[in-house]
C-alpha cells in the first residue's frame, strides 16, 4: 500500500535552520503501487509523480523536536504535469500541528489553476505556526491532503516539503 518514510531522505540544514523532506522522506499513501505513483530513486532530487488516486494523503514529521516558543513555516514545492486531472472538484489542504495531540492549522490549496511544469511553493505565504512554550511534544506532524471529493485525480508532482524556523 505505502512505503514507509525513509529517514535518510530528510536533511537538516544547520546554516538555514531548515528541514528538507525529499519525496521518499514522506509517507505517501499508495506510493508502493506503481499504478498510482511514480517514486524517484533513493538519493535523487527527482519528484514523486501522482498517476491517479482518489485518496491523496502525504504526511511527514520532524525527526527531532522543534524549539519551544519559536515560529516555523511549512511549505511544499510542487508542480503539475500536462495531463493533470481531477483538481477542479475540490481543493487540497495542508495541515501542520505541533505534537500528536496539538491543534492543527490548515491551509486551502487550489491546484486547479496551477500551470503545467512550473514548480511553485504552496501555500502562498507558507503555513506558519508557533511551538507553544508549554508544549509537551514539540514534534511537527504535517500533511497534504485531498480525501473529501472521492474523485480520481492525477498529474501532481511532489518535489519536497520544507519546514523552517522564521527569524524574529
């Protein structure tokens, strides 16, 4: 059904304070089925390409705890193929929450209007969140979803997900 996220495909850049998640560093539902996804080779910068699914679910989590009291931003770098389909019916959503029991922040992403073969970062302005000072669990759990329409969709490329500290 799905390949487990590969921790070797998640890198922390000390100089920028940024976590970079290559597609294999994310848990992508149905990614192990070649009829639904084309996954990149390990260690490459190639994107994962959605061929067709009716249940889009891409999730990740930071391998280390985030700093309490600090602000962070989440974004996905994506593109669309020329034969994309199914994105008119419903928007996609991104979610970020600090801790398994944390409060989720959501951003709505309209993928219907994206130009083909043009890499862009979503959401515009990034999904920003703060790690509470009193948080017990400071792991970030995040996702990219379209599970509500029930319609088939395809043509989405996931290049990477990025979590970065926002300077004060």
